[in-house]
């Protein structure tokens, strides 16, 4: 073979080799760039998420935060940045939850951004089916779907589908709780096969009832400024005994002034045998109010009777802040329901003293909402031979004193509701009604999503 032919062949194969090597290097460089891009793509998401965590820290520590901030690695090297946008949901000047939009990117690929939206909220007392500050006995007819906690002892003979917790390691169970003679019992105990004892826990940390006490003066100020305020009924009519509030599905509340009440022979542990004046005998129409969306709080400086169908999230408060020696109460007359049960509507009733069910309540009573008796108790007094079929509560009961909606003599029911069922309304845990107290003041993630 001639020398020129060999040189030509070497050149041809050399060129082919260089082309192959160049293509290989180009492919390697492309893969490196793609890998770097994919790494930046992942890092951008982490940077965006770090922005939401940074903002949550600001919420929980009540400090001001900047909208944009550099993101550094553990060695202090700046990898990228995030930018924040915050929207709040509030009513009566009170923030319920905060939606954070955080966009993150790396310095290497600043045009490659990723955005996440996170809703942060604080848990309200709506996480509990019952939150109590006294000893309690849940009867065998009870079906409870939700957390049940008491700072006192608990005899749980009902069917519990969630944790039952007591702040006590043991307590004195007396004849009032079915123990005769009186005997020391575990913080939570049962005498039936209904209860799930695996879900009993005691002692646990005592719940701070003083910490969840609502600032009624603040509610009053907000109601006067932008909600609905009703003065003592006696200021309007010298013969008045309180107000009757009927909620309507069109977003209004009808207010009637009560002028006369029937008496009923009744018993409770605090007063013994006495006459109750809870049944309305005479009343007259006073006014109707549209419940505003900016502040759906109603403050009544008197006893109130409530019923109806609620449209939007509403809080009604009964308290006498004029007379320091007077504590007002709420009487439940009939069903309390929502127009929509998708979480857009809600109801909260707060009483300075008691929240009690009327002796004329219907055979089957359905209550939706959060019922808070700050100084007193939630229940239904003992009315001889006044027996009803079923009480269903979809929501929460917060009671400083012992609750009770059924009275027995031996194994016989002599007053109250035969069947009782309680289910929490999970939609009110992070998006509750105005001024409902929080079970925890720390913000938690309610919803997370990446925006494409």
C-alpha cells in the first residue's frame, strides 16, 4: 500500500474518532447540564418550601419578616432566593388562617422557578368532642367520635372512637358517678365492654381553661363596632326576661323580647330541687338583623334563648359586663343547623355561665356548633318524667363544670335523652367562628400544594 493511501486512511479514521470523541464529550456535557438543571429544579422546590417555613416561624414568634430572602446552605453559601406573598382570612379583626405563596429559584438557573402555596392555621377547641374541667360520667348509651378530655376524672361507659384523656392519675368516684360506696378509681375507667380502653390515657397534661377564656370585653367591642349588640332587655322593656334569637337561612337573625316564662320543677347538683324558668310563655317581635360578613359576632348583655338555621360562620355571646355580680346563660330551644355543611357555615355559642337545653326541647334534637360554658356547665336539668329520644351534637362542648343530658335512678332513665351521639366537626378545627378559643397557638399546615 502506498504511503499516501495510509495517510488518507489515518486522516479519515482520525476525523471519525475526533467526531465520536466530540460527540461523546458533548453528550457528557449535555448530561451534566441536564443533571445540574434537575438539581436546581429540586433545589428550587426546597427553597420555596423553606420560605413557607420561615414565614411560619414569623407567625409563631410574632415577628416581622421580609418578603424576599436569600437561601444559604449549611456552609453559608448562597444557593438562591425565595419571594413570599401572604393572604389572610379574618373576621372581626381576628386572623383565622394565612395562605402563603412562596416562589423559589437557584442563582445558577434563576429563570427556573417553583411555587408552593401553603395554608397555615391554628387548632381551635373544635378538635375536641368534649373539653371539660370537672369529673364526668359518660353513660353506656353514648357514642363519641372525637377527642374527649377532662381535667377531672372520667367514667367512660359509652363507645369512644378516639382518645379519652384525663389530667388525673386517680380520683374519688362517688355515688353521683355510680360508685357506691365511694372508691378511688383510675383517671379514666369503664364498667362496660362498650369503651375502647386502648384509647384511654392518663394522667396527661392538664388543659389550661383559664388560657382559653374568651376576652368577652373584646367581643363586645367588636360587636358594637361592626357586628350586632343587644343591651340588657330590661332597658327596652321593664318586664323583659331576656332575648329569643331565631337564626334564618337568609343570613338574618330575628330577635324577640321575652316577657314571661313558664316554671318547671327541676334538679341539678348546684341548686338542688328548684324552679326553672326556661320555657317561653310570652314574647314579642323586636327586630331583625342582617349578620354582616366582616364581623359575624353577636354580643347580648342578657340571657338568651337560641334556635334556627345558620348561614355563614356566626358567634353569639351571652354575658353581662355591666353588672359584675351577674353571670348570664344560654338556653337551647330547638335545633341548630347550617344552610351548608361543607365548611362555609359554622356556629359558636358562648355563655358567661351555663348553656342548658330547655325542658321543652324536641324528641330528637340536633345541634351543630361549638358550645362554650365559661364559668358554668353544658347540660339539661332533671325534669321528672321528661324523657326525650335522641340528642345529636355535631361539633364540640367546652364546659367548666360537669356536663349531663340524662338522669337515671338505678338502671332506669328518668329524665333527659335516651340516646346521645357526639361527632366533632373537623371543618371548624382550623377555620372556626369568630373568637372561638384555640387549643394551640402554634400555626400548623392545613393545606399544601405546588402551583404549576
